[in-house]
C-alpha cells in the first residue's frame, strides 16, 4: 500500500493533535505535526534528508497570529522556535524549497483575497477548518493528482482577485521595462535593501550618480518612495540582486 505522508502545521496544539489523530486513522495516511513555521521547515528538511519526503502539508492560514496583507516577497527563512511565520509565507517558502510538496491552507473563514494570495504563493487548496474529515481527505488525495481545491462559494471572488492581480502585474512589468539596464540594476539593489552608498560601491558609481538613477527609477515607475518602488518591482517579478556575487564589473556595458 502506498502511504500518503502528511504534515499538519498549526500553533493550536489541541487542534493539530486532534486532526493528526483523525487522519492517522486512515490506513494509507501517515501523519506528523508541527506547531510553528520554523518547526515545520525543520520537519520537512529532516524528512527530505532521510529520503522520506512529505507529500502534503496542511497549514493554518493564521499560523503565528499574523494576517498577511500581501504576497510574501522573499522565501521563508528558518528562524527561532518562537519566530512568527504566517501560513501563507510558509506556503511560499515550501514552494520555493520543496516544490514537490503539495500544500493546503486551513482557514477559519472564507476570504477570497487571502485564498488568492495562498494560490499565488503556491498552495493547491484552501479548505475551511470546520469541513468534514471525508472532505479533507478528498482534498488531500486530489491535490496529489495535481488538482486545485477551493470552496465553491469562493470561486468567483478568487477569480476576481487573481484577475486584478494579473492586471496590476502586467502594468508593473510595463513600467519596469521602461527602465534602462543600469536603472534596473539599481532597482534590484533597492529590492535587496541596499542604501545609496552601498549601491554606489557595488556598481562602481558615485553616490551622486546613484541618487540620479534612483530618482529616475522613482519617476519612471510613477512612485514617490523607495518602499513603493520595491513593492511595484516585486509585483513585476523583479528579485533582489545577488548579494553573494558581483552585479557588474568595472567598465561593464550597462548604461
């Protein structure tokens, strides 16, 4: 018999243990539980190292008590046991590090915006916490067949949110494409959180020149702050510059 390995991630211990016990009663399901995002990441890494990867992760949407207002910008980093990692951020981190693991978000209430964020982060499903065990098992088996599961009442709202997000992304991409190659490199440095002096040192430019580039970037993107520029860049899919390597060499061709 092929067993399905499931990881339940919820910081409400009674709920997590009760759900794990209910799922484990199924003859083809093997279950583990974690009480935080960092603990879940450790479980996933340990299982992968032992050659016993989890197939499905069930994660609380409100893990850590955070309610994310936007899609995570960067992969989740392993932190302290007490570190707060919200459920949707955890989905994004697992999608980045272990894409073969299917994730399903468990939510207290239906929320089209957050469900759309979960799908964008890489979740395969959004399920109400008060659904029946048979329904949850059907979703678990369904996502392993590459199905996407949402409550019928959420479909219209989620599609509306995804369409709006795609429109915003398209507009953001158009604005980023208006930048010169050098301005795009400066923007990537801004996304990485580098200040003017650090950007100047990295690109072998004077601080005055970097300031001019940054002003041009803000102007072309139609925003008034670095924070807004970074948010727009993220929507357009612009990632941070690789801080472990060099951006350009002196005398490079970027203009």
